[in-house]
C-alpha cells in the first residue's frame, strides 16, 4: 500500500493558517493503516504528543483530518489518535515550549496559546547562542522537507528561475538580492523558494533561516502588537541570515506591515543577508504596495515561472511517477499531460488520484487509459448541478480556461475579472467564474480564493451563493449553460 501521509498533510495545510497547522499537525506521526481481523474494518493510527493535542484536534479539526485521510485512504472507517510523548521531544523545539503547549487546560483559549507560543519563540530566538541555533534551526525556518532542488523538475517554463535560485543558494547575499519570483498558482514558486532555504542550510548549518507566507507574517505582526512585543518581532526578523517571504501580494494595503518589511529589508540587505520574495504577479502590477517597497523588490533579479509546455508536463509526470516506484505507460502520461495543462499542482493531484484509485482496485490493477479518463472526469465534474445534457468527454477544464470563457461571454477583460473592481457587471462575471470553478471543476473554496489573488474562502462562498440565487432566473440559467457548453466544446 502506498504511503500518502504527506499528501494528507498537504491537503490539511491548504485549509488552515500556517500557525494552526504548525501548532496542531506538524508533530503528528503516521503509524499506518491497521485492519481489524474481526470486523474487517481499517483504522488509521496516528501518534500525537499529548492528551491536550489529541483533544483539541478531535474538537476543532477532526472533520478536516477525517476528510483528508479518506480522500487518500478510502478504505479507512476509523481514526485513532494515540499519545506518544516521545515525539514531543522534537529536536527543534525546546522542552519548555512542549510543556507550555501540552499542559494547559483541556479547553484552551486558542488566542492565548498562539500568543504565548509566539512570545516564547522570540524569547528563544533573541537569546540564542550559535550552538542553540544549530540545535533548534528547524523550529524557526519552517521549511517543508519535500521542497528541495532534487525534487524540482526543471523545464523551459522555469529554467531561468531555477538557475537564479541555485545561484543564490550557493552564494547567499552576494548576487540577485533580493530574488523576486512570480507566476500563477501551482507552478512551483514555493517549492523553489524553499529549495533555496534547504540548500543554504545544508551549506551553512548555523544560519538563521526563516520561510513564512505573507499572511502568516501579518498574523505574527498583529500578535506582536497585541502582546506589545513589536521590538522582539523586529529583532527576530532583522537578525536573520536568510528571509523567504511567500505570496507578497497579500501585503496589498497593509501599510503598517509594509513599513516593517521596508526597514527589515534595508537592514538585511545592508548586511548582505539574502532575501527572497514570491508573488502571483510582477512587483509593478501588485496593487496597494508602496512605491519604495516596489523599488526594493527590483534591486536584485525579477524572474517569472510560467505554465509548463507539453514536454515539461510529461517530464514532471514521469519524474513524480518514478519517485513513487510506478512505471506509467507512455500513452497514459501523454493523455494526462495533454488534458491537464494548467499547473504542476493539478498534474500531481490527478496523478495522486489515479494511483489511489488503482490501489483501491487491488495491487495488481494496471493504470490504464480508461482508469485515467475516469479519474479526470470524476475529479472535476462530479459536483455538477447543471443539466445532465452538459456532459464531459474526459477533458480537464483549467481555471484559466474558465476565466477566458467568462471573459469572452461577458466581454469583460480577464484582468478585471481577477481584480477587485466593485462594478456590478464585473462582479457578476467574477462570481460566475467562481461558481463554475466550484461546481464544474470541483475546486475547493480556498483553492479558488488563491486563484483570485488570495481572496478569503468566505468571499468565494458568498459569490457562489449569489450565482445560485441568480440561477432562479431562467434567462441567467441559460447564460450559465451557454458558458459551460462553450467550455465543453
């Protein structure tokens, strides 16, 4: 049986803030799938560090955990969270923090836990010796172990970005400082950024490295204000050797935090400390960012990652299949690569679903073309609520194709649909695209929000409900039908 635990964690991570994921899920250990010989049922066994951790997950996050596990292990009917105090002794977290996390009342106030953990982090960081940095570095850098250069498939669409990333990873602070990588969702920006951090850490074990999303950085900044620890916040980030900030577009309109980043960048750059940013668009196209900060982004090198071409998608699929010990038929690979053209994340998602489906049918089942067609069709269209006459031939509709179809139908520029205009006609077009992505492609609300430049999932839910209401009009329902029909054709 394949081990899909990393996919389960990635699925959960996509629906939670970085702070919640790090606090409640990062220390989990997957034991395995156990079969009850009497009942014949399968149970997923997972180790957690404390009773407190187990109780809180069961109370707040059990539904997400259960949904993600059953997505990759459909045979599982029960989840068992078992206490293993040994995993609380992780090498990257001092024992005092484990005590803080695991001995609170069984009905904690989350905000207090987070603030206390936040304060303790900066207490540790600001008093840390070189030896303690080496012992505790993983706690601070927040890098995902699977995002390395060894796992990054270089092709024409990302070659320049990969070369630049490897250059600064070998010589941090001396060239391309800052490095600014931009591109659409799921194309490998985060992977490449974290690969830089891993390579620098391999060559410089004592370096203080921090990877963080702009959203999580904002959360930390707000907590520093609430707990009156802004001085510690500044000291921590300005003492780093490498700072990696993901999805910088999230800072749009956040003037106070932009000011902090501006001064932090100046301090680090002056000391030849490496800084890397990622965004969904080039600096000059990010709305609500101060001109002086955009100027700083442009000091080093700005490089984009675009959607991979057919040859690149084939290479990515072959590589990822080999890593799982699977030898896929050439026709299968070419079919997936031809019909899933939006981004690397979607390619991997379809591949995962194909392998899970094959596994559920038995270890001897061959991954054939019919199985792949079935997976692609069911993955993205099983939630369709339009007329049954709108059928799908097994081709994948990417979010970009939805935007193009909606843009053409409403005669509204694609940039406006993806933007923030409150114009009524533009909002209807935007919400229509959101509805199609949810109900025709089967994307999650957070995924759609990410595609629309980081919109909150509640905004997406509201937009979809508005379209459901508008569908009561036969005229609008016919318009919606026509757009989806154009996508099918």
